[in-house]
């Protein structure tokens, strides 16, 4: 009976995170679920603390990335990049579409998919407004879809990558050997399908007389900080060092240097960071820890290991497809936490683990509730006065995600 209560509370908490009833923020649903499990004795305080502790590397990673992204946003770095992309388009909406997509690939790869959703979205909105684009939605769609499509280029491209591998993160060379070709396939196929589905809405012309904002000394420092962070993380990954602490250190140092050089109040940057993401993740870690105690992850691990031993190819296909669609039922963060526990506990072949990670990273391109990055993108859109219905996103996502997923999973055997 205890297991039933754990599942019911966990389901309601995760549903609250996804649906946001009464417009109550996601973090409160996750924390409420964790607190109820704790108060009713469905998870021991020691186990809850252990669950929170498992997310330390993720908290540090998110802290560094959010500070770095907010510092860059405050110094108008992304507005500067978007304006350059608009000018380089030379009046061609198709070229503008491609250039924004290219910027999205770079930001996602080196700053994480959440940074693309939170920071690039308003920059693109400003750029298309300055370019007097009649239908801005196709360009804004880029920020949502590339945030997931490019999220396994590097280990740092998506916090979910840290969750899947935990303390067993591959070295950078090993990562590239597994994910370089699938990442290229994901980026190219997503672009082709997204461009094809949006082609009718990106006809016409765009303005060429776009004001180019001056890149301040703080913006230049932020750009250097991003480059240094990318190098530090690549070195850390190559040396098999957990990525959370290096990310936090470089992000904090960059923010401090920029704030000092720009003579700014540090509270401006601090207030701009979405700190609620950290307790949201912590609450989900507690919920998943409680689910672990129901024995579900052990059973799934045994089942996965059994099928992987019999037919690793079919198991890889199945795990990739199942996790991709599961993300849209329960969001990719809790799905990733469960999948991470399963693949780590099942000692499955690397092929199956890679397919699972691709499903977790790419699957959320189906619906608006598939990942935290897509939810953050939706929030950023509303701030810019843009509205996208769940049906609009699903119509595009159904084609973009499913076709791309099949191509990417097939590329694992190349």
C-alpha cells in the first residue's frame, strides 16, 4: 500500500510541474510532493537528504551556467549576436533563419539548452522585431527545437546528460566517439524539417538597416568568460572530472569580473537568475529517490539488462523511443533521473545507454511540456507578448521529433 501512495503523490507532483494548475510555479509542485512524502513517512529524512545530495553536481552546473548566461544577457551579448545575424542575412529571411539556427547550435552546445531557451529567445524576438519580420514565430521556434536537438553535442549541453551518466560520465574523447555523428544528424535533420514546415511563413524580406548595439567591455568579458568556460569544461571532461564545480567556478568568476568592470550592482545579475530551478530539481531528486524505494528502478534495470543481453540492437531502439515519448508524459528531468538510475544499475551496453540519452534529450521536441528548457522558452515567449498553443507546437513537434529521432537512433550504428 505504501508503494501506491508514493506513486500517487509522485504522479500528482510531476503532473503539477508539467501542467502548472492555477498558474502555480513548477517549483512549488515539486517541493510540495517531496514535503508530503517526507511528512507522511513515505521517505525517511536520511533518504530524502541522500536524494538531494545526488543532485550536487547538477546544482553546481546549473548555478554556473545560469550566472554566466544572465551576465551575458545583462551585457547585451546575445542581442549583439542576434543583431549581427540579422545584418548578415542581407534582407533574406531564409538566410536569417539559418543564421539564427546556427547561433542556437553554438549557444546550446557551449552554454546548455536552458541558456538557449532563457537567453536566446528574447534576443531573437528583439532581432526579428528590428528586422520588421511579419511572422516571428518560425524564428522563435528555432530556440525551442535547437535547445533539445543540439543538447548532446557535448556533456555540458544539457543538465540531463549529467543525470543519465551520474558519476560515470565518459571522457570527452569517448563522448565524441558516441555522440558526434548522432549530434550532426540531429542538428541537420531538425533544421531541414523545421525549415520545410515553416517555409511558407518565412517568405518575403527582412529589413537590412538594423541598429548594431555596441558590445561593451562587460560584454567582451562575458564572451571571453564563455570561451574560457567551454575550454575548462572540455578539459575537465577529457580528464574525467565532474563538470559541476568547474562550471560553477568559471561562471561565478566571470560574473564577478564583469560586474566589477562594469561597476554594476551585483543584485541586478543575481535577481535575473531563475534560482527556483535549483529547488525544483532538488524536489524532483527526492521524488525519484522515493520511487527508487518502491523497487521500480531495480525491476526496470533487470528488465533492461535481460533484453540487452538477448538483443542489444532492439533494446537500444526500444529504450530510445520509449524514453523519448515518456519525456512528454512526465517531463525529461524526472524521466532522465529514473532512466539514469536504470541504466547505471543495469550495467547495460553503451549502445543502449546512448540511445536512452538521445531519447531523453531529443524526445522533448514533441510537446511544450517535454523539457524544462521548452517550458522556460514558453515563459520567455509570453514575456515578449507571443503566444503559442499546445496544438501549434505539437503539430510541428510531431514531425520534427519523430523523424529526427529515427534518423539519430539509426546513426548510432554508423
